[in-house]
C-alpha cells in the first residue's frame, strides 16, 4: 500500500461531483463538521460509556468520550505526519499532511453505531437471535446474513450508519471521504469471518467497503482486507482514552482511592520524573485536580509511544504484516502500565455493582424491545404490531418483502435510540408510564 493512494478526499456518493468551495476548509475538516453537527452524534450524550448516566457526579458518556478520542487522534495523526514527511520528502504538500484531520474525524464517528447501553445492548441483540426467539428466522436468511445479526457489533453498525442509503434519502449516509470511512473500520472483514463478535461491515455494506478499499489500494487479507494504516491510530486513540478516563472516573466515583489512581497514572512515567510530577500536582489541594494532571501526563506518554511505534513499523503497517495494536508493541514501561490499568478496570471497575446493574437493566430493555419489534415487522397485520410500527420512522424499511431487510430496519431503529429513550419506550410499552395528559 502507498500513502499517496491511501489518502483520498473523494466522497462516497459524490465521486463524479465537482463542487466549488467558498471557504478554506479541507474536505477532511468538512467530514469532522458534518459529523459533529449531526443528530446521531448529538444523541451520544445520552448513551452510556461505562458508568450509569450521571447524577451528582459527572462521568463520561459516549459523546464526551468521542470528543476526547478525536482530540488524541488529531495529535497522533499530526505527529505521525510530521515525522514521516521528514522521512519521505515527496509527501510534503500532499494530502498526507492532513492525516491528523482524517484520524480526528474517524475518531469522532467510531462509536456512532453503538446501541443503547453499550456492550450490554450489543449482547442483547445478538443473543435474541443466537439463543432466543429470533433463532426461528435462521432458515430465512443466508449464512452471511445470519452471521450479521448473531454477531451484531457497534463497529459494523457505525459503518452502516455512515454509508447506508436509508429510505427517502437521495444519497447514502454522510457522504464522507473514502479515507475517513476506511480509517473507521478496525476489523475489515465480514461477520461470517469473525472469530469473536467484532467485524467491520454488514452484508449490505460489504460492496461499499470493497469499493472504498479498492480505490485506496488497500490489499486483501485471508479473511477480508488489511487495515487502512490510519485505523491503527484511531484504535490507539480509543484505547488510550477509554482506559485512562475510566480510571479517572472510577476515582471520582470513589471506586478507586487517590493513592491507587496516582500509582496507576504514574506508571506511564519514567521513575526519575515521578517525584517532579507529584511535586507539581501538589500545587493544588484538590485531589481530583491532581488526578487530572496525572492523567494528562499518562496520555501524553501513551501518545508519544504510539507515534514512535507507528513510525518505526511503517513498512510492516503498509505491507499489512503488522499485528495487534500499537500499544501492544509499546516499550515495557508503557505496555506494563497499560496492562496494569486494564487489570484493575476489569476486576474493580467493569464489575462494580452500578455498572453490572446498568448492564442487567440495559440487556432486559433491549432484549424486550427486540422481541416486540421483530414480531411486529414479521406480523404487520396484527393490531398491536401496527401500533408499534407507527412508532418507527419512515426511513426504516420495516415493510420490506425481504426478511433480512426488515430485521436490519429494526436494528437500525433500536441502535439509534438513546438509553433514556429506550427506557422510556420500554416503560410505556409495559404500561408503567403514560404521556402527560
């Protein structure tokens, strides 16, 4: 793969359209702006990241997480561009210099396909078909289509949201640039090739991804395609933010003590610098503010190390032979500190009572709504089905003659909900609340 082909500002759905722009924004900055002003992006403020939506203590939701990932992604892209232009002078004054904007836009969109209640919502959707009532529809679908819904994944759903032509629209999705769309896809293979739940695109969008990959010169792999190189930077920005920010949130919620949090954050810093950082942080007596400073130091060290790994492994990344994440290949200090955070998060944070209770409730809500709406689209002649389907926007093809299309329409509708909307609908359907009269 080569950089000059990999970085393209061609837009999906407007390949032959030549538009005269009246401002100085680049096409990749336009991608960012289209995303940040969109309704699906705005709805992420009401979608759970890890902890329940905030009460008296504000913690991260999907929207704040995505904004932070976009910020780190921009730094990663800008720093990589600067270093690689020094190595490859022919890349100067080309679109390659804008990879910070591409990565930032891709980071902004990476979670837009997540259903309500995050991974719990994903599991509820997948298990409804793999082990619930939905299993009876298996005979009506191809093996590829069945894999799509029994492995339902927010990553693939983000690509669908950004590219799919929903009913009533003249073009598909957000009409983003090829390079931004390719950078979002961390798992560039279909669901039928997935060994776990993660995959990159549904059956309906597979031709679109293949068109993008072919245009950008992305090479095929044994199961699908190699990653677009910038997908490694998007992944790194996401990994950095969710792991480090979850630790900070856990401190705010008193799941982790100040000493535990400080030790984890300072693990990313060389021993000879730690005392200096502690001294600087002590300029404030607010322990939360001290944690903010420790967190900024940790993210800075992770960002620099990921840039180093990317630049040193440029050839392997372009050849498609680079394996695992950038953080996996970090120096022992950074790698071990990151793994320490992962271990604490898995044992203390993700299994905390509030998180587990939210997952239990979210699973029940999404599983119940799945059953009701799937039954409705399969039996639209029933009186109750008609009442339910009146709730669904006309952009979703719930009246299609194709079983797979109807199922995907339900998934589109449910995954676009916020946590609060899903809970409210669940309560109304169960007769637990009524509109104000």
